[in-house]
C-alpha cells in the first residue's frame, strides 16, 4: 500500500486570463521508507511540487494524501529542508534545532527535549559547533543544521528541496553521504528535489523525471538498484550505473529538445525609423 499518494494534482499561478499552469495531472505513489528523487530542469515546477507535499500550497485540482489522510496544510509529520537553510541568525546551532523541537513536542520534559536536540546535532557531526551562530558556520555546516532540525521533529516524511544546490562539490559530496547514512539509520520516507542526476543516483531508490512546463507532468521512472552506502568512485566503474545514468541524461536531453520545438517564437515588428540629423 502506498504511503504518499498524489492523484491528478494540478497547480497554476496568476489570475484569469493570464493564469500559468505549472503542474498538470501529477500522479505519484510512494511507499513508506522509500527514497524518491524528482529530477527536472530549473523552472519545471519542482519547488511547487515539494511545496504542495509540504502543505505550503494547495492544489487547484486533485488530492494529496499521506497514510490515507488528505493534506490540508503544513504539519509536523513533514520535515522540510530548503536550499537557503532558513536558520534564525541570532540563534545558535543548538537553539535553532531546539526551537523546532519545542514547537513539535511541547509536553515533553526539558531534559528529554534537550537530549533529542543533542542526538541529531551529533548525527550531523556538529557537536563542536553547537554554540555557534549561522554566520560563524560554513554553508555545508548550515545545511547540516537544517537537516538536524528537520530530523529532530521526527517527521514521517523528509522533503528536501535542492538542499545542496548552493554548496561546493566537496561539501556537497560529504553531505550526500551523511544524508544517505541518516536515511539508513531512520528509514524515513524521503522526497528529494534536484537537478543533479548523479546526486539522485547516489541517494535515491527511484528517480522520476519532471517534464518541462508549462503544465509539467511526471515522465519516466528509473529504479536505482545499488546498495548503500554508494561510493561515487566505485559507481563510476560500474557498467549498470553508467547505463542508467546515460538513459536518464538521454531522456532529459530529448525532453529539452521537444520543449524547444514547441516553443513559439513571436516575430516582433520594429518601426521603420530613420535618425534625425541636426
């Protein structure tokens, strides 16, 4: 039985007659404990999709349900990690994580809440930085705080909206391994939004392509059969990894070409003007 169900979901922005369709007839089923990556080009509607799952946006049509219950708005059963960290700059690492814990577990005693905070700060290897504020942290460390905060809420689903997109390659690779390790420990249901094929293959059980909009729909799916933890160096020598990766890239390329052919270029008529000489 599916844990997350997206049925015939559509979303548009703007007002009639200038309303722009972003997502159209999205259908997706996700099993509990599954790690799914949605890959698409910039502007294809990936963030809109994750916002709908988080309950931050409401679909214009269709329905999203989690464990049989319709999503009506944000809730503690979904932890979201955004690309821009979303940390409070005046709070320390410990305080940023604890703020979320206090909101989600108001009846828990103080010691238990503190222990929970420290547990997840330790998981993301930030105990030495627990008293530092975001300005004193590197980009990778800030992102780890955001991951710790989301996990400390003990959500049933972790939603990752291109959380590593702004990081350098070395830091990105390190946090990818940490996210994979954390998933192996807790087996949360995870939906990752990314435009990086390799990232999806390193982290996910299944990759789903999002077609270009307007009115974007879900495209082909690819099962990723490799055991975790996945070493990128080893995978580069794996023929099956290369085959799947090449198929995904080929599909993205074809998707882009079809979109370009559909694009209508308007012919602009310029007035026939001549310069005036004094």
